[in-house]
C-alpha cells in the first residue's frame, strides 16, 4: 500500500531558446494522510514547480513533465486525461497560493467563490451551495460569516482573504492540501493565526499538507518531515527534529545559519552568509550544483553529481563529503 | 555626557487625504504617522518595526522630506530640516540617502550602472566629470561588484546584485544617514545575509547611521542599537535592542515577539500567544490607545485616553496604561 502522495523521479522540463532545461529533476517525495511535509528552498529551487506538477498546473507549452510518476491515492496521475484530472483537482487535492490579493476573483463575492466549489464538485444547487459556503467561512474563523459571504475580496484584509482561500481549498475536504508560501505575504501576527488554522483543520479532516516555504521558522513550527531543494533537486530529506538538530547537507546547514534566530544575539552582528549565488538552471555546474558555494567541497564534487542516498535511518542527503 | 543626536524627530505627523465625491474633496484622512518621536545617534542603527500600514515606511520618507509632513519637527545635524529652502535641502540631502525595498523597480532600467551610481556625483558636482568613472569603479568595489559591471543594466543582475547597486548609489555622496526601507526582505535567505553583512561593514567603515525599517524581528534584534515598535502610526515602545527583546513592556511588542516562528522544532510545544483580529484601518483609528481592540490586558480608560509615555529603564519607554 502506497502513501497518499508518492512522487517518483519527477523531471519537469521547460522549452526556451536553445535546448529544453530541467527546472526539477530526480525528485522523489512521500507524504501520508494527516502529516505535514515541508518543502524548503530559495527562489528557482524548483519547489513551486514540483507542486504545480502534482496539481497539473504547469503551463504547457513551454513546460512538461518529462519523466516520473505521481502516485496519489493508489493511482498514477501522470497518464490521466485532463477530464479525468479535473474531478480530482479542487476536490481531492487543492492548493493555496501565496498571493491572497490576486488569487481571488475581484468581481464575485467571497461566498460565491466558495460556493462554486460545491456547485462544480458536489453538483449542489445555488442556494444550498451558498449555505455550505457560509458554514465553511465560519470554520476558517471569519467573524460574521453571513455578512462576510456577501462581501467582495477588496473589502477584506490580507489575512481574511487568505482564510477565504483556505475555505475554498478545504471546501470538499480534500485528501491533500498544497500550500505554497501561504503566509509569506502576511504580517507576523496574522501568519501565526493562519498557521494555527491550517494545523487545526489538518488534524480535524485528516488532510495531508504539503507546505512550501522559504521560511525555516515556519517549517520548524508545523512540519513532520522536511525536504530541502536546491537547483531543482532534493539535497536533503529527514524528519523535522533531526534535520534542524544536525543538518547533513552543507546547504541545509548554510540556510539554517544564515538566518538570525530570535533570542540568540550571537557574538557579533554579522551573519553567516552563504557566498555566491544560485546557479542558472540552464547552465548547471557539471558536478554537484552546490559545489561552487560549498565550504566542504572536494575535488570530486566538481566532477560528479552525488546521488541522494540514505546517510542514517530516515535521513537522505545528496553530498559526497560527510559533515 | 549624551552625544548630540544626528537625527531628532518630535511629534511627527503625516495625514494623507482620502478623496471622494465629484470634486475629489478630502472625505477622510489616513493617519499614517500620528505623533512620532525618536533620536538617532551618529554611526548607530535605529530600527522601526511594525506590521503593514503601521507607518514605518512613511516615517522614513518624511524624515528625508520625500513626503512633506503635516506637522512636527525634524532636526538633522542640529538644523531644522523643515525650515530649509529648496537649495539648502538639496545640500542637506547629500548627507542623507535611502535604500529601497524593491531592487527591481527602484533602479532605472534604461540607465547603466555607471550612469545610476555616477548620477549623484554629477548632480552634486562632488568630483570633476572626468573622475566620475574612477569614483564609480571604487564604489562598486566597496559593495562587492566588479569594475566591468559598470557597463551593465539592471536586468542583467540578480536581486542581490541590484541591491548592491542601490547601496553603491546611496553611498556615492558619503552620507551620514541612510534610511533603509526593508532593504533585504525581497531577497532570498542566503543573499539576505550577504547584503546585511555588507551594510554592517559599510557602517563601520563610513560611520553611517541607519534608520532601518523592517518587519523582520529576528534580523532587527541582531543588527540594531535600538528599536522602536510602531502600531497604527504611533511608537508604542522604544528601547535598546537587547533590552526590548529581553524585557518587552508593551503587550503589542510581546505579541509580535511571540508570533515570530523560531527555527527550532524542539521549542514547538511552547504555543504562540495568538493575537486575535487584524490591524484596524488607519482612516478610522480606534480612540484612546490604538491597540486596545486587540489588547489582551485592556482595561478601564484604554478606549478613551492615549497613554502617556512611561519609563522602564535607561532609554526604554513605552505607552501603556496597565504596565
């Protein structure tokens, strides 16, 4: 029996001038019901592309899933037709995006936008769908939901809009919720509210949560397992606690140390920066993609890409040189 | 003896009109900055922190008179900045510069780096025209860019490099004060640390004072001498950085600090103190203490009177009736 979501050797390519390049390659992930997997990386690391591939939202052309399988609830999604897929997306798996300002339709009321999910996927009538929408808005903590359901997105704050998006995503009690930087655009006090809400709903509905973020603090607070991506590949994967306690991969360690931590002032004011920049996905170095920035690099690192292998129980890393 | 402050701000107010109706007359006022006081000593860093709409960015712009204040006093190097005429203000601006948040929109896409960084030198006729190129090369070296980069245009650079160009430009006139408005928040984590370190190096080398505007409380703790917490246009607490983080007095400061996600899963059990609700609209700020509708310890009088300033220690002041 497979876990709820199993991605095997996913490769996503984009066409452009010149030969197509891979934005994501050799990505394998597993996520089970009621669990949270944190997918961490910087811009261009491929974390969003991975999630869009699962949701079949990669703009095509130029993009395409070039290889790999995506097992969801015991079946492979990749060969499904678009029609078959539309019964899954929004019903059994759904997504919350970063931008609460642009992800809602400005000309429909929030209640209508939640009700649309019930009308499409559960074939409910207009009135009944709206009633259920009000119930869902209440569930995500919107005060006075009867009135708020008749309001338009511009009448709401960012935090409220993000709650509406979560209501839309969870309306059909999906088995999988993908949240792509769900709190990045929000203020810190509102971010805490939204994180709590997502955890609470996950526990209540048994939804699996794929949490995509660049913020290690957010991951530490809510994920069970963590996968760190760099230049389109997973470089480390482990349970949350061991990953933070003793990162194996030098990039994970670098990310952890480059952020100041509240309450730890340290000796000086300077931060432990990772030198250099993320490589261009069209011109990746021949060996390990992190080699040019790596403090642990050896000669072989520039020659050969290390495989993602088990370093200890439950921990995989893609690195030749032990810490 | 107390050092004379470089920048001294008293009772600063900025209200923006909200226009409406056929004649576009003001129908209301946005209370963006509502009576702000602070001092900044030469070579030091004062951080303004707070959530979206608290008025921290407006404060930074008003201080440079990029926006004219509605009322108040700004003294820079002992001089009354608001009394200066156009030409005197132009001269004073040599001493004070700004770095913006978004390195994508704050550089002119049609100007090469040489033109961008050289422009202030040219306008203020600091160096003879034939020496400008040399001065630019020197500035670029200071911020970690190559001499060849002077012929390149903004789109050829990554976000971190663009921010370096912005810093080089701000530095060109050898200012004493730099207002840094969220200078690293649009950058990736590993690049943030590089730019912060650069700013710290330049501060030491040139004796710069920073008015650092940020919502990133972990970063602010690390790099500031003192911190002012803003809420709805008012400073609710000011203290030396270490003191503020160790002994916050105002309930809003406490809530902000508690909401910051900490990258340590072992501390997950300590649940965040949740602040309910959203920041109210600055068009109709609540009467009395602006924080009272969300405050966990509000009591009698909070909705009527804005609290007077109280002292908690040297340089540590706050405004709360019940602390």
